[in-house]
């Protein structure tokens, strides 16, 4: 736990330093994706908990009541702690590598960079409703690192709550549960992205 606290303190210190720089001042005109994605993740929390409960119960041979407790604790922790910390880490990476500047959307490469490298704090552009497609595209990208954070954190929560179950079983079950729920989340955001691109723009 101590290394985790030290890493968190270092991350927060780096973020504070970054936001005191002129580059960050320019990026402050952008869109912090955490304020768009965290409400969505919160709305998805209940169905995610239920789906992962079913996977844990089936894969580990434990009661649904026990699986529900584990799923609730693990998903609440990853949603309200892990997801924001993942966003913060990616934001620090974006800012220290120059992602706080506006590079335009003049070609495919710049469009990809705008919704990947600059996804944590997106730069708004005046091009015809650019944020309408950029937000879901960035959301799909951010789900990828969030998946790995979620798996890593949920494994630790589940292993602690299920000390009598072999860790290898827990690791496999948590992986399958997260693969299922994140695949569904990606499909949902992809569906919205396609709707925007094909019928709105």
C-alpha cells in the first residue's frame, strides 16, 4: 500500500506542476474528458456489477451473494478511484509530451492524435462540430487503458475478499468479467460514434 500512496502523491505533484505551466493554461480551454466519461461510467455501474457478478459466480463456483459483494466493492473502487487516476496519469503524459497544444485536424494522422494522445484533455477546434465525433472517439480510446487499470485493481480487491479461492482462478475470472463488460462498453460508445458520423454530421 505504501508504494501505491507514494506513486499517487508523485502523480498529483506532477499534475499540479503541469497546471502551473503556460502550456496547461492553453489546454485549460479544452475539454477534460473525465467530466464526460465518469458520469457515463457511473450510469453503467449497476449493469456492470450484475454482469461481472454472474461471471464471478459461474467461474469461481461461489454463491451469487458472495459474487455480488465482490463485484460491488471492486467496481466501485475502480470507477471512483481507478478510473480518475488513470485519466490523471494520461493527462500528465499528454501535457509533458506537448499534447496541450492545438495541432489542428488537417489530416487523418492529426485527427487520430487528437482523440488518442490528446484524449484526456481534448483541444476544441472550430471545424464543423468536431467535438461531436471527437468525444465518443476519445471515449473509446480511454476505455483501453481503463480496462487494464480495472483488471489490475479488481483482481486485488477480489483476491483479498476471496482468500480461500486460488489466485489463478480469481485472476482468470476477473479478466473474463472485465473483457465482457468493457467489450459491451466499447460497443455502446462505438454505436454512438457511428450514429454521429453517419446521421448527425
